[in-house]
C-alpha cells in the first residue's frame, strides 16, 4: 500500500477531513529512509519536523548528567511523534530522536504543520487530539513510574504493547521502563 495511504488512515482516525483538505495535508509530507542508529535530532538542536513512522522504529530519549539514557517514547509503525516540546516551542531540544532499526518515515516541516493548523480546521482538530494523546500518555507513564514496581511496569508493557518487548534491545527497553538491564533480564526469564 502507498505510504501516504497509511498516513491518511491514521490522520482520519483522529479527525474528519473532506477530500480536498486531506489531500492538502498529505501533499505536505515527504519521505525519508533512515539507517539503524541514525540520529534525526540531537540534544541542543531545534526540532523542525514531525514524523509518521511507515515502517521501523524510532525513539525519543534523554541522556542524564551521569551519562545514562532515559527513553521517553518508542514509536513503531504506524505511529506519529517527534521531540514535541522542541517542535512546539522551536527551542533547542533536551532529547535525542534516533532510529532503532532501518526505518521509513514521512515527515512534515514545522512551518507546513502550523500553516495547516491555521488554514485547515480539521488539521487543527487533529493537532488538538494528538496533544491530548501525548499529554495522557506522559501522565500514564509518570503514574506508572511512581506507583508500579518494575515487574508491574514490565507486565503492563507486555499487555499494552508486546511488539516493543520483541523488537527493542534490552538496553533501550530497560531505559524505557526506568530499570536496570539486570532487572529486566530477571523479569524476562520468569
């Protein structure tokens, strides 16, 4: 299937578009192939693009002052995302965005994204929906880090998104769950 058809399906999941508006939005997206470990955004750079993952996997992560990676979000096909705070504010990002495997993406520039927000009411609604989704996701993640044990977080991830456990390295998975790799190995072996 044409990658832009997948993108259209995802956009239509969040908001109702007439054909003309949807075509205008889809025309703003361009494609790019990423190699495994390719960095899209480094900490300190300003995020200028919003991504649709057609195939593959990218993640957003921070590096602590102690040099540890802390994965905030993992995006697998078909999903959307970026270094959202930097993308919205147009200030330097505190996080990195990189490809965890060979990945095909469609992307829209910050300029085009927000021009569509101004010109296409359905896109503005789409933007509102993804902001609500991002807020809810981050809130649930914080709640789980504060209230659940390492085992409960791992079990929850297996229940909600087993593909992540299957496709992501133990190092990245441990940083996503905010646990040590040794703890993750123990949890996986039980």
